[in-house]
C-alpha cells in the first residue's frame, strides 16, 4: 500500500506541474484577448479554467497521498506551514508555499464575483511566484527531480512559460494594442 | 418582460468573448469594445436578448474576464416610449 501511495504521490506531483505550466501559458494567452488558430476566446478561457481545476486536483492528490504515506514523513502541519518538514525542509517548504498560493488563487477565482475584479487580479498575480516556486520544489525535493526525464521536462516548461512571459510584456501583446497605441499618439 | 444584457464599459476591456458568443447581437469597435447592434432604448450598452440567445448571453456573463456584463429583466414598455 505504501509503495502505491509513494508512487502515486510522485507521479501526481509531476502531472500537476505539467498541468500548471499549461494553465499559466493558457492564462497568458487568454489575457492577450486573442483567439488561438480556430479556438475562440471563450473556449480558451474555459480550457484555462479546466486546466487549473485538473492541476489543482492532481496537486491535492500529490499532497494527500504523501501525507498518508510513511516514506515522506509529511504531517498535516507541513501541508500549510512551510519549512518545518523533516526531509529537505527548505525544498519541501517551497512546495508548501506553492500549495498555499494555489489555494489562495483558486479560492479568489471561485469567489471573484463577490470579492470583485481588483482583489481577484491582485491575488492572481501570485501565480507568477507560485509557478517557479513549484518548479524549484520539484527539482530540489523530488526523488525524480534530477532524473534526465524530469530535467528535460523542466527545461521545456521553463522555455514555454518564459516565452509566454516575454510575449506578455511586449508592446504588441494585446490584440487591440496597435489601434490603442495609434489613438493615443 | 424582456431580458436585457447590460455592458458596463467602465469595466470592459474589449477582450471580445461576448462578441464571439453573441455575434448576431454584438458588434466590435476598433478598440475591441462590444456594441449592441440593436440598442435597447437607444443605448448601445443595453442589448435585448431573445429566447434563442438567452443561454449564450448567460455564458458571456460567466466568462467575461472583467465581470463587465449583467443580465436583467425589464418591462417592455421602455421600448414603446421610443
Ligand atoms: S467579454 Fe467582457 S471584457 Fe470582453 S468585450 Fe465583452 S464585456 Fe468587454
């Protein structure tokens, strides 16, 4: 049983990271206001939300299985309070920080109608901290963190999110950027 | 009673999701902002939603990234005075 939990805990962490990478890239795409090939904007928004939901489910699985399993020696407190863990507390703590940030982002997203767009967006910015922290946690804490496969995956993820970010902060990022700039001149 | 979709332009950022979902009711200006093709009561920020478009309009309200859309019911009379 313990072996199954341990394996599930590791795999679900990797799957969750892949899904979060997709969520971040899709979120940036959504923000640009552009459709992607033949996928309309409203579908992209839905895909972004569904990726986020799936990623969160796998994250819950990752944390849940590792709390139950006896190798990881994870306590319930470690899930919420960072840097107290017994195994590589720093790297495990990063995972806890990322987890807390995910919880904050998900809760404010679900409540965005009540709390308003400002609070929603302010918290949503934390995603840009969450993602690299989660990646660092995977590299530093993961049993497979330094395997060839995972390093390749990490490099590909970094390139995709990095490219999306460069685009995000470029002047032509918005679909309507050109018109808007011309009008201002 | 009729269903009316209200666009709050102070919130809208012209991301165009609503214009995709309601292509026959909403046009888009150069900046990307939605405009009612047939304005309710002469106001292009209010769109009359008929039965067929009710679901798409509800989707638009849910998906608008800026929460700039709202659906409301109002009395038909508003039109008759015009
Ligand atoms: S979906 Fe919302 S933000 Fe986008 S154009 Fe319509 S009202 Fe504006």
